[in-house]
C-alpha cells in the first residue's frame, strides 16, 4: 500500500465532507421544487444569503437603516431594563464578590471614574453592544484585557494569591475576527470550540474615514481572554444564524424601493417636454437639437422662464410619481412577521396608547423570555464566569441575576388598582371568606405572595378598631342573629390553611 493510503483520516476532513454532502443534497432536493424554466432569485436580483460573508453583513448593517434595525431591535429592547448581579439578597450586606463587581464599573473606561450612581453602569452598555454586534454575523466576542503580564496569545491562568484587574474590554463582530484554531481533541471538554482568535483591533470601515492614524493591527488572542457570544444557534453551539439572513431578500427589496422611489421622483416629478414639428414643415425643417438643448438647459438650470423654438411647439408631459409607501409597508410587515416583533415596536412608535394592551403584554413576555433564555445564561453569566476564572472577581458561594421590573405609568396603575379594588369589594360584600380564607384570596387569587398577604392582614388587624363589618353568618346558624367582625380577624371556626368551616 502507498503512503497516501496509510495516512490517517483527520476528523475535520470527515466533518467537512459530511457538511458538503449535506449542502449538495439539500440543494438538489430544493431544485426539484423550482420551475426549471425560471431562476426567480436571479431574475429578482437576489444574492444567495447562505453565501454572504461577515463583511457583507457588516456593510449592510452600517449602511442600511432597516438592516441595522433588524440586527439591533431585540437587544436594544431587552436591555431597556437594567439587570442586577448579586450574591446576597440582603441589600445592607455587600459581599466581596459584589464589591469586586461594583469596582469593575469604576475602571472599565480605562481610567478611574468618580461616578457612583446606580444607573449608567458601563458594564451593561458593553454587554448590550456585544449583544447587538454578535447578531450581525454568526458570532461576536468580548476581549478582556487584564494586568497579568502575559501576551494576549498566551493562556490566562488563575492565581488566587495574585488578583488581577480588568483594564479594558473590547467588542468585535465576526467581520473583524477569525477563528484561527479550534480544539480537535474529541476527548477534550472544549472539543470543536475555538482555541485561538485572530482579531483585527482597528475597524477599517470606521478608520478609513478618519485621520487618526490608527493601524489595523491583527493579534492572536487565546480563548481564555475572550467571551464568545452567538445568537440564533441551531446544531452548532458557537456559530449562530445572522439576524439579517432570514429576511435578506426583503432587505434587498427595500433597498430597491428606497432607492427606486428617490430616482423615480427625481425623474418623474419634474415634467418632461415634447417638441413637436409642424407637419406642414416636417419635410423642409431640420431640428436643431443643440439649440433646443441649450434653451432647455437655460430654462431648467437658470432664471430664463421661456423657451425659444422655431417650427416646433412644446408640450409639457404629466409627471409620473407613485407613492412607494404600500410596497415598503408590505416588506416591513414581512420582516416583523419573521422577527416576531410588533410593527409599532420595529418602527419605533411603541409608546403609551399606541399599542394595545394585549400586544404590549405579549411583547413584554417575548422580551422576558429572551432575557431568561438567552441574555442571562449566554451573555451575562459567561461574562461573569470568565471574570471569575481570570481572578478579576472573587468567587462567591453562588450569585444571581435579576432584572428590574417594568415601571407602570399612572394610567396603568390606576386601571390595575381599580380592578383589584373591585375584586376585594366583591369578596367582602359576598362574604366569600365562608369558603376561602382572606390569606388564600390574597395569595392565590390576587397577585400577592403569602408574605405580602400576611403583612396586609396584620396591618388590617392593627387598624381594625377603625372599621367594623358584619360578621359572616355560619351556614347552620340562625339568620336573625347578628354580630360584628373586625377586618383582618379570622372568622370563628375557620381553618386558615384549608379555608374549611
């Protein structure tokens, strides 16, 4: 046997061949459903979204307003609320972990900050920007710079006796990053994951228009100094689907509509002119096109308000301008359907009364689901864990991530208060405590937990001397006997656990 036949087969070669075969088999299967006489994508001028590289997505993100909105709408809406990272639920206790986390915000900008407010934490702005940029391509990264004295290409090691500081954090999208090496050992827990990234530290798309003199330096960076982010993942845990890919054709259509409507107005809004020769002179008249062009140029671009012609008459043509709004709206609605984003949110008009209560509630549920299923476990937690592994944060017993609740406007508060009050009035007026205790009603029917319900009942009992209400009549007692019952006091012979008489 030849040496070529004895050469072992690399796992990466096998995987590459399997992927190639799968792509071709899918293409052949799809082609069976296409009309062989027409290539619709080619006739419509569509480019294949599966062949678009990261740089093309980045250019579209930078230059197309709708493409930018597609990639950023979900992250920006999710991060309107500010999360909190903590170890102990007692706000009066600050653990070493919480102290380190607070100190990061004071140094993240590259120099010591004297700002100590709760709002405006730069860590959240960094993670929001990373969330946006990671969806432009198939992934994004956060490079963490620490003062461990090692090169970025070397693995970062944790030394509990020598804590390190986070000097800087940089966000890069896929167009500026290449995975130069992946883990090929199938027995390694990080099998298939990136080991080394080749990162262009200067963005050529930005610096090409500046005179700052930055050089686009490319550095190799070890994975231990990087937080890897990927949204819309499927079978691959480390490379997702760009947010623009599912609506790529709609974005191309919108670019045509926006550009075409401007060109149509430019050409059609100004009335055209037709020069008609008198039929009686047509045989002996030669049209002087240069003179007519000069007259038209003076009329259109100068202050001359007349056109001098000889042997011809000038007829104004009606302008042809069409409103592109219906066509644009159809494509934007298609994008919103794919993204599952309310139209008013996507257009930036989701304010106050503009959205129905149901739409607003559904959208908030969608954002909360993304926060709990993606932002917290795949953005915030990996960021915190990597800081702990580097020694920037002292390891706690455990830590939590909580999102601030939505602040209701006065109108919504009043509506909720009115409905809660109506429910309480009906509960009291209907003497419903005969089969459901006040504690169960407050904690299982109304939106209060048991601790809150017990406090409310305790406060009511404390102030019961101010209000007297009729005591509920037991089912077997005579209806002619009446007594009084203090508000919040358990009715006689009532079990607060089961609510049974």
